[in-house]
C-alpha cells in the first residue's frame, strides 16, 4: 500500500469482504457485514450494510476540505469481530498544479495554432510593377500620377 494524492471531489475506496467461516453458506442471517469508513479516528464519512461477499468500490466525500488524512475502513461481522485497515491519502493538497495546467495548456496550444496558421508566405514578384510603361511613376491605386 502506498500514499495516494487524490485530486477531485470524491475519494474512491476499494475494499473486499470475504468470509471463511465454516457452514456460512447455510446461514443467510449471519451474512451481514457492517462497513464504516472514517477519516482519522472520529469522523465517519461512510456507513453501509452488505449482505454478500466480494470486492466493492465506494466513492466518498470528505467534508473537512483539502489536507492529509488517515482513512480507516472498519468491517464488523454478526459475531462482533471487527477488522480494520488504515491508509493515508492527500486530498486535494496540490490542487494549484491542476489549475496551472488548465490555464497554461490552452494558452500554449492556441499560441502555437495562431503562429502556424497565421504566417503568410511573402511573394516579392509583383506582376503589376513589372512593366515599366509609366517609368516607375505610379499612384496609390496603380494609376498614373497627375502631371
């Protein structure tokens, strides 16, 4: 398990419920699993009761805002056995990095497009000026100058 930096509104938590008790398949009333996820040791952010085993992914919102958190997942069986697992996350800690990318990437891409598409090729050979019938005396609109 590793430290994770999470950027977004919801924190995905994946956990697995398995039950290796003997003869549990014949006792459906004993297949009740209470799952609770806490931030630190006191603030519960998720509670749910499951009736089946398997791998589950739940999305949770941390109401206290950005920061470094210790997330504890707790499972309680019908026999009163409690299983806990703890992991550490950084929740929206480096959110300015994402804002910087959202600001600079479109600006950079649009600048490159304007530079590549906005350049024109310059043609130095002007067909209207090739003739020398007016001895180089030409007005603004290409007509002869008044004398």
